[in-house]
C-alpha cells in the first residue's frame, strides 16, 4: 500500500462525459478521436495505445471539489469504460518514463513549490513536497504538454 493516495478523476465524471459527450460543469462539447499521443487516461492512468485506442477530450477543473477558484484545462479519458486507478495503487508505472511536474498546493489553491522529474524517480520529489507543512496536496502534470494528470494527497490517518 502506498503511503499517499493517488487520485484519478472520479468515476461519476468519467461516466457522465462518456454518456453526454459534454464536459462537466462547463457543458463544452467533448470530442472523441483515435489517440495521437500517449495521454494518459485520467481515469485509469494508463497511457493510450497511439493509433489504436479511442479517447475523449474534454474540459476538466482539477480543483473541482477542493477549491472555489477553478483552473479548467483539457484532459483525456478512454472512450470506453475503464477501471479507475486505485488510490492505494502506488505511482502509475505508465507515467514514470515521462517528464512530470509536481505542483505542491496549500488550501486556497496557493502554489507553494514545484519539482520537475524526468528520470522516473518520483518518490523523492513526492515525499519531499508532502513533508512540507505548508503543502496539502500535489497536482501531477505532464511537463511537455502542461496538462493535469492526477492528484496526490497526504496519507490518510486512522
């Protein structure tokens, strides 16, 4: 079991996008296409098979349910149902090989620190950022594309 939860987008959001072809909260059209990039899927946190799998692009607020100030951006999910990544599944192996940016936030959507990892050794960055008293959670973003991938929370106590 990982010492910190890995939080993919919620299942109800993925289901709603697949069913309505609209982005949650904003109502923008969601579009489906054959994957031209690795992604990842923000539900199962697996990379896409380029040229083979279909994915849906939609607008998502990575701060939804956490903060009152939104910061919407583009994300992808598989067009067909996929199992949401388990919060205790450890760092998603499919993403280790990619350059990642870890944004460390405190409540109020205040950016406190940032770490860049390009060698797959993510644990040191995660543990260092979560050790800071002024950090409540992390957003993991693709460094090359700049888009949101998933959230990492502090370990739950009790």
